[in-house]
C-alpha cells in the first residue's frame, strides 16, 4: 500500500540521518555557468549546494503538491517541456445512460475505439460506468491515445461488444432458442439471462422495444436490433476528465535533455530529475510507480557520488 511504501522510505531516511525541511517552498534553482549552486526559497533564503534532485511530479492532484512548479523551474533553466496532458483518465460520453448505470462493471467485454471512420484500438477487458461516462482499467490504459485524438479535434467513438465470444449469427441463434423455449415471456425477462439486471431496462430503451412485449411477437427486425446492440453498443467520447483529476500526467521534461544513465540534466551540471515530471508514462499495473522508483534510485545514486 501507499502507507507501507511511505514507512519504508521514512525508515531509510532516518537510518541515513537525512534532514527533512517542512513548510518551505522553493522559488528557483541557483545556477552559475551552467553549474548548480543552490536553491532560492520563497522567503528569499538561499541554501547552497552542488547537487539537486528535482522530483516534484506532474500537475495531477495538485492538492498533493504536484502543482507544476518544478516543471516551470526546469523550463526557465532551458529544458524542453513536452506538452502536459491527462493520462490514465476516465472519459466523458455524450450519451447520458452511463449515469443510470453508475457503478456497474462489465467484465470480459471488447472495446473498439474509432477515430473518425478508422478502427484504431480494440481490446478485451473490464468497463466501469460512471456518472459522467466510462472508466475502468481498460479505459484508463487506452485513455492516453484517446486524449491525444480529442485534443486534435477528432471525433472519437467506442463500441462495446457485450459478447465478444459469440459471432452475430451465434448471438442471433441464442435469442431464437430462448424465444422458442419461452414464447410467453416478455423481452425484459429474457434479457435478464444475458445482461446484468441493472442494464436490462436501459438496453431495452435503446433498442426501442416495449418492455412487456412477448418474445413470440418480436419480429426479425427487432431481433436484429437486439443482436446489433449486443455486438456493438456505441458511445461518443466528448472529452476526458481534466489533467488535474487524472491518475498521471503525460508529458514533462524531454528525455533529450536528460542523461539516461545518470538522470542528470544535459544542460545544467549537478541537476538531476526523477519521477513523473519526466516525459515517461505507462499503462496501469504499477509501471508508473516503477518508473518513479527506478529514476529516483538512479538519480540518487549518481547525485551522491
């Protein structure tokens, strides 16, 4: 957990007699002839040093301290900042029915994202409906590319295949079999065999079929609509949540300005970078944490030499 990681770090700091200075804010890094000379605090006090590790995060969840100050300082010192944008972020949809399904998770479904008329991404996984749209591990992992498309002004749609293991023909045959076995049941009762209960009424409304209609009276066109929805329930993505609410920040200090073997700046000697402020990001699953741990370790090892 985050608490256990923090405790390990605190114990290591205490063991090495590291001084932690609280309630101070850095204003700038002091540099002379492209060499680190110290830091300037907001109270105008200077702390002289010849090594600095800048690890101030991105701009997500600013209340934690990730306000982008470190990036602005790095930029003032001549480092290129790759544009900041949301990563691992839930998406908003134009349709309102996800709000009716808020909290419902669909497992083993296939999501296919389309940018314009082109199919770009197709993955199988989990989907979580939210009060504003969709989220879940699969959405978060794919969101970085989606955000880029949205920022380019492109139309983005996602199609949900609720039964990826069945073809259109197989799904149609399943419906026909259930209809023939239970001819007097209404469509609402039959759909409970195929869908989570909370989703049934919403699904029927989208299909445009009366809830109490007996399945013996369902015609071929209506059955076709049901199968098409099962194999391709579509949502339009309008935007992502703002970067301030994203799990990570994409972008940051360009890798071209950092020595990958030491994490030292290629512009300012004695200045090192670590963590999310670097232009490195990954999918969910601990990879972003590992990137922070690894760059932090590398920066620390080399700054201490």
